[in-house]
C-alpha cells in the first residue's frame, strides 16, 4: 500500500473505529500518534500495540478545546518531525430528536463532531503544507448522507463534515494534500444480523479501517473530495421485503 516512512495521527483512538484504524495502519509500518481524552484506555491500547510490534505514542487531546489541540499538535510535530496522515475520528452520537435537542446538546454535538475537524486539521496543515504531502480522512456517517430520525444534531454535524471535506479537498488539491471522508453504517463489536442493510448484517471497526488504510495510502493518490460509504448497502435505497435476490 506504499507507506514508507509515514506518520499518522488518529483522534478518538481509544474507540472502536479508532482502535481498528490504528491496528490496520500500524501493520503497514506507519508510526502512530494516538489521541483521546481517555488516557487510561489509550495507554493500555498503546501497550497492546507494542506487544504486536506496532510503534505508537499516546497523546492527550480534547478535540473540543482549541488550547488542547494546539498543545497536542505541537508535541506531536516536535516528536514526529512531520505528519503525513490525519484521521479525524473523534465524535459522539447523541440519541435525541429535534424536539428533545436543547441548545446545550446542539452546541456540544457540533463542537465535537464538526468544529473539531476544522480545528484539528488546521493544527496539522502547516506540517503537511511544508512537505507538500498529506492524507486527511474525516469520519462522516450515513446519517449525514440520508439523515437519521432521532439523531438530529448528529445527522446535521456529520453532513457538515462531508461538506467540509469537499471544500477542503478543492482548496488543498494543488498542494499535494488529499481530503476524503468515510461514512460508516451500523458498526458493532461483532457481526450481527441487520435487516436494515442489503448485506443483512452490521459492520465491524475493521471494515472501516480497511477503507481508511486505502484512502491514507499512495494507491489513493487520485482520490480526493470523495465520501466512501461503508454501510452494507444501507444508503442504496429502500429494502424490498418481497425481493428474493
């Protein structure tokens, strides 16, 4: 996959998708700088990776705090020298509809899911611009593509991530930096039957991680501004219970 001498930063790395992405990139020889607010879980994960001969460093970053982002980015760049790959993965999915979404939840969701992507990316862009190379992968959601009733602020925030990805891709295209997003469907710890997808099952963090590895690689050098649905066909169209394929 062409990952010679590459360094990656993953936010929300203690979570299901973050952990899977770290393992997948680490197996390709990518040096990892993993960030999260849950440092106990993150440091334990780094020890697990070390047992598998994967080089990773745990860095505290609260993606809702501009100061924490600046501090973590400075620490990472000083230690790494450069950052080639950024995976904006941190986020939350509050289960509230529009009538139950108050101002506090609205602001907190957009801050964590949308504004953080802007701020974290800005913090690492100087390193990418200096070397004329970068791979930025933002985690969207199928909720940002087709909407998800009962997840009002979440759906809106992820739709914003997808538009941010497109505009960033256009602005950075001539600077050697690609920007893409991935929209996961239902992801669980184990594969479960799911009548809401054409494949009839849920996905795993590893399914998302494989897409991240591709978009982070030089094999995807001609891909930018795209949103890759990894959703078991969930967004293809309504399921027809009478269809026997």
